[in-house]
């Protein structure tokens, strides 16, 4: 089944499934971009990877020319349920810290 098939997309977009997978995962979660969405095909993923490589090559050439290094931003990729869950968790941790440091602001 291709990565952009409706069934696989539904699995990759399911927050509850991502939550359960995270509970079972050991070690650090992978930060590697994942293929998701009906429009995100393997061909598009490959082209995005090629574009990222070209951006790194251009940044390297620019660094050699100017002497200033810069890290190029990677091409955007779709958000999966796991990535959205990470964002929600980070936002909740931030709110918890705000409540702890500023108790009158966290309500």
C-alpha cells in the first residue's frame, strides 16, 4: 500500500494512535520527517529531500565565499498526528511553567 493511501494517511493522522505509540516507544522520539497526507506522495517526499540537499549545498558555497556560516531552513513537510501531539505537549509544558512562575497569570 502506498504511503499516501487513505488508510495509511488515517493511521498517521490519528492522535490517539500517536499517543499510544509514544507510550510504547523507548528512548528519544524520532525527529525525522514523516510522509503523511493525500497530497504528500513518495515523489514529493523525494523532491523535498533533493531541495533540502541543494539548499545545504548553496549554504556551503555561500559560507565558502563569505566566510559566514548559516544553516538553511529545510523545506516544509506536513504535520502528522505525532508532530501535533509533540506541539500540544510542549504548549502544555509551557503553560505549566507559566502557572508555576506566575500563579496569578495561569488561570
